[in-house]
């Protein structure tokens, strides 16, 4: 069996002589998401989404044709990997080993640990259309492991990193999962962007926060109640709290 990860690494490293590798990787994710836009797929490229085309053209304008062929080759490797190793995470592995290299503690949960956790959580439930959510999904590998148990559920992921959110989005699409990925802060509920994947037909489509099933208004903290002065039979100094 071809080692698609090594092939992916070799392919992307062809670009680092002319381009920053981190930027090239992020551009690959953007190009992939734009290429698999719902309009492109459902109309067989007969129609275009204007905003999607603008993003695509702005992303590729710094690349010459030979470089674009390398990006296309890398996307092809990802698709071949899905055929041989479904629900595996080449993108996340490359991100850790060649982009962040552990910076800021960005080490994703190992795949075998994800598989174990998914088995514990989902292994005995074969019902369909359940909603499975990871509020700090990284590249989506925990949800990919859940899909190994039952891919007919709906999968939802959120992450504060745009790169991670885009990796998860592409992983969802390539593996045929339906759901949503949000680029957002799951604690403060700050929204930056998001995508629906394979909902209402095959393809990826950007969404705003009002269209999201993950985002919601952050709960408002109640105002602290003033401490009422407790009356006493005896006069108390104004600064003293009477408990009884």
C-alpha cells in the first residue's frame, strides 16, 4: 500500500523553495474548500459562486502554474488516501510535524486514543442521525474516529484556529461526513466563520453565525445583587454587617 502521508509531505515540500510552507499549507486548505464548494459540484462547474471565486483567485494569484500543479497534486494525494485509509488524518499530522512542530502545545490527540474514546462513547450506539460535537476539534480527528463507529451521524466541530477549522472542514468533506465546522471561540462564543459540509447535497458552503447550529449568544452573567442591610434591634455602625 502506498504511504500517502510520505507522498503528501514530499509534494508540499516542493513549494518551500519559493513559498513559506505554513502559508502554502493554509492556501492548500483554502483552495480545497473553494474547489469543493457546493455550487461547483452541484452545477458541474456550470455556475459559480462569486464570493467563492474571488477568494479562490486571490489565494492562487501568488503561485505560478507549476506551483498550482503541485497544490493540485497534494489534493489528489489526500483523495487517494481516503480510498486506502478512510477517516485518517494526514492534514493534522503534517500540521504538527512540519508547521507548528509543537509550538503553543499544538499536539493533537493520537489517532489510537481517539479511536478508543470514540469506541467508549459511540461503540454501542448504532442509531443514525445523532449529533456528535467536539468544541475544540483541531483537525477533526476525534470526529473522524467517531465516524469509524457510525458515519451516518451528524458531526459538528469548532476551533479557535482558522487553520484547524479548515483542516476539519476538508477532512469532513473528503470522508463524506455531514455536519458543520465553526471557526469560533467555544468559551466566549466569538464567531469568525464556518462551513456546512454535505448538507442539502454534496459540497462545502460558507455560513454566517445565524446559520450555524453550533453558535449561540454567550450567556450573560447576572449582575451581583447588593447586600441588603440586615436590621437589628441594636444600632450598628454603618460599615458593619449584621448577620443576625
